[in-house]
């Protein structure tokens, strides 16, 4: 089994900062890309940022210049540094990883965490 666990969410006022973390654990052979997505009530899931196994980074236009994604490859951990937060950033933030499990098949599989709530409000 492979598990992703997010942490770091909470309540913050506009203009504030939060740092989210996501740790992948379990029977992992390797991890390709890791990503952050978010979903606000009544809206679909939005890709926020991604980082590949080679360090290639993409970020959504809606958060460009405010959010940064990084990764600790040795610890199977991805981070999302969120600065200058706005009320529109309020959402459940989900971690995603493309994982090759340590099993007989070694088939690339997408996994998602349970999510962590980020609320930006004054």
C-alpha cells in the first residue's frame, strides 16, 4: 500500500502565509511527479503546482508569484509554500503523486491524499 498524508493547513488572514507538506509512504519503488491540487466548495479540482522527479516545476497562473513548490526526494516529501494568501485560495488542498509501487507489476499509479483545509478569511 501507498499512502499520502498532507499537513500544514489552517486558518490564516489575507496576506498571510502557510506551508503545506505531503509525505508519501509505503511500498514505493520510485516516485515520478508530485503535485498539489485544490477544490473549493461547488468547484472542480484545480491543479495548483507540480514538480517532476527531475525538478521541473509548473504552477497555475492563479498562484504564480505567490506559491512555490519544492521537494525532498530522499524523504518522499513535497511542500507548497503559500504567500500573500487571498480569500479565493480557500479550498481543500490535495497532494498527488505518480508512484511506481514496489510490487511484481511495477505499474505507474496515481495516489491522492485525504486533503488539508486552507481557509483565508479576515
